[in-house]
């Protein structure tokens, strides 16, 4: 095994300056391909790897991005994170994922991450205070992902609006003769779920209707299945709107396999999130879907704005669309 060398020794072997060595290991730095390839070849020969921590101290940039999420078990969050992590890695940015679900002191969790002096932070979780995020990550300008408008001069906002999509779903369901709607929440403390329910409540109100029943799940398949059995037995319900797709799949299975109901003839089922699994032929769920690629593209663009020191916060509003299936 070759003995590792320092950057100064590598520069001497290559006959270049230490600054040129640094540029050779930065994909966006200006350096000729021939010089870069020669330096990388010598580096490989001598088992040289740049010290990222030392480079961050010199440049005052850590290239770390904190991603504050509820849980990576949620298929919707997992799909979004998968694409975002790949996009960040393409730009030589390193994500730190903070899972807040099941963590009692979420502020302490964020303070722990802030000690690494992250350059950027994206808050997906509705289990943390946005005020805390802005206060804790003082060296970064947070990007907040939310369903509701926020007024803060120190944060950019990516906001989702599903009002029009909810109206489309309700209009079709009512036209098909549905009039007894129930809502299955995922977590009563979730402001995301409250906003989602409000979209449908407003849409029902335009038809002179309101939710006649409500169930309480936990965003998991089992809770959707169990709550549906109870909900559909005790209430005259012919349409169920669910807080996410996974619960909606559980509701469908309970309705058809346990209660012998036909979907959508006897009961319409609507999900929210637009996860890939919802479009599988065995589920074919009608759901409120977000264009995930467009969403992540905007998040990455806002990170790039921060890298370019563009200080003016920006608000992006993305409208959900209905992905029609056979359940409504």
C-alpha cells in the first residue's frame, strides 16, 4: 500500500500550486481537463484524498444540507428524499437527514445538526416549530415546505395548494351520487392534515354538504384498515377521504375484503400524496398528487440561490393535481 501524501506534497509532485490541487477536486472549478486528469492520476497513485473538513474551514462552506423530515418510513417522504438526495449529491452537497418522529426533544435534534454549521436547511416536517428552525439554523436561510402561508423574512417557502384538486374530486363524487363523506386523519396534531381536510370541507360546502363522520389513524396501512371497519359499520358513509394514500389502501382492502362493499359503486375512496404504489394496478387509487420532480427542482433552485448569496426570500406555490384511479 502506498503511503498517503499531503496536498502540498501532491502539488510538488504535480508541479502545480496548492490552489490548483484544490481546484482539481472541485467539479465546478476552472481548470483544464488535462491538468485535472494528471493531478487525479498522481493522487490515485499515492492514495491521496482531499480533507473535506479542512476544505470547508478554508472556504467557510461546509456543503452540508440539513433535511428535517417526519419519518423516512412514509413512502411519500421517502420518494421525495430519494430524488432530492441524488440531486444534492450531483452538486457535491452532503445531506444530513433529521427524523423528528419519535424524537422527544426535536429542538435538541436540530441544535445537534446545527453544530456542524450546515450551509442549508430544508424543513419538511410539521412536527417542529418553524420559529425554532429559523432561530437554531442561524447560519443558513431555511427553506420551509408547507401547506399554509408563512410570513417570515428569513425563510423561503415552498407551499402546496390542493383546493382546486379537492374540488374536482368532490364534484365528481357528488355527481356520482355520493353525499355522505367521512375523513380519516393521520395525526390530529398535524397542521398538514388539518389543511388537507379543510380543502375537502370547503369543496363539500359548495354542494351544501359536510363531513358526516371522522376516523383517526396514524398514516399506516393497519390503521386505515382497522378504522375503516369501525367507521363503515357505525356510519352511513359512501365516500372516504384519507389523509394519505397508505391509509386509503387500507380502507379499500377493509371495505372490499371484510365488509363486502364495491368500490366505487358502494363507497368512493380518495387518497392524498400520489405515491407510486397508489397507481399499481392492484390499488389504482384516486389521489391528490404532487409533481415530485418539479417540487424537488424548486427546492434545489432555492438552495442554489442561497449559494449565490441571493438574500431575498422567495415563495413558490405548487398546485396539486388529481391522479384519477378506479376508486372514485
